[in-house]
């Protein structure tokens, strides 16, 4: 069968992705182009989602995070739309990482049409085109969140690159969290309205990443302790002092300020930095060091 020909995989088929069988309301079947038995589904799968209007900062961050991914052990999945989706597919292909495009429309419809050559390239480089809709079914308002649940179900970890307050990417993030997947986000400015969604999920359940190695580790592809030591070695003396204090005992800002003889504003700034770096988290007003 040609890699450009579509075929149908029903729920009971051995070719149906096992990860999708575990989610709430899985697709009854999938229309697919490309070889689903090639082995790319057996790799760790990183979902990448974000705004259709990608900023230069987000584009640079995506390039940076893809630089040292373990290309022989990772597959990416995204939604094939403008902006972050398109950049994620392209960055993957540029680094010989197979990528899966999940469509909000029929398997035979290239949407958006501006991604015609990307559609061909994904297949030529061993990736997959996937949809739960047949033929040239047009996308509808409700097919996008349906697509998002598939992306969340397929991935082992989901990276939210850029999300506004009402971004559809937040739907994917909430699905991923509901399905028990790691949800990751890039560090963003608190003043960037186009990324306020990143801050919302960071506060609720996401983890910030700024190194490829962090992603490799969270996918179980690198030693967690080595990655943690690498992060700690880059801390300032003040950051390291605070982190070590929290390794011993969780504490609130008042206790930390008293113990370390820092002002409340200094403690707050340091806590924010360590949270963004993924080394600590807050729960009920107390800060805890993440355990390896």
C-alpha cells in the first residue's frame, strides 16, 4: 500500500494505538496515512500544541527545546494547524524526528491548504496523518476539541508552547492532565497576553521546561538524577540555598524569609525562579522540592 493511501483501523484492531484505548470516549476507529506498524508508535510520544499566531519568542523557544531531544527515541504529535502546530511538525522533520499530524477534518482534506507540502513531507519522512473523519469531511467547531483529545491520548507528555486565555491548546492540556499525562510549558512573561494560558496551567498542574534534557528525562529517556544535578549546578548561590532548605523541609514564604534572612520580596522572586525551573512546587501555601 502506498504511504499516500488511507486505510481504516478500528478499535479492536491490534494496530489501534493502545494509549487511545485507555482514554475516556476513544475514537471508534481511525483513518490513517503512513505505516502505523513502522515502530514510531513504540517510541515516547511528545505532544506539542499552541497558538495559531506564534510569536518569535515561542518559535525560538521551540527551536531551542528541540535542539537536543533524543531523536531516535521520540515521536511528536500535533494538530497540523497554522502557528505552533506547523512549527512543531517542521522542527521534528528538520531533525529527523517522525511526526504525527492529527486532523480536525477528513483524512483526504489538506487543511489548511498552505500546509500541502508539509502534509506530503510528513508522509515521505515516515510520519503519519491521522483522523477520525473519513474522506473530505470539512472541519467543524466541535471537531477541533475532538482532535485535541486524540493528541492528548496519544502523547506521553504534552508541551504547551503558547496559549492565550481561551486557546484551544488549553483544552488539550486539560485532557492530557485528565488522562494522567505530563503537561509541560515554556517559561513565559507575566505580561504576555498571548501566553496567559501558559501561566494558568503552570499554576494548576503544568511543569515549566527550558532544556531539551528536561523533556528527555520526563519522558523517561535520561537519568532523572543527572538532569536534576545539571539544573542545580546552574543555580545562583541564593537559589541553591533556598532549594536546599526546601529539600529538607517544606515551608511557606514567612518561614523561609526568617530562616534565610531574605526579604519577602527576595524570597518570592527566588521561589518564582525555582518554580519555573521545575525544581519546586507550591501546595496549600507551602513550597516543596520536587523529588527525583
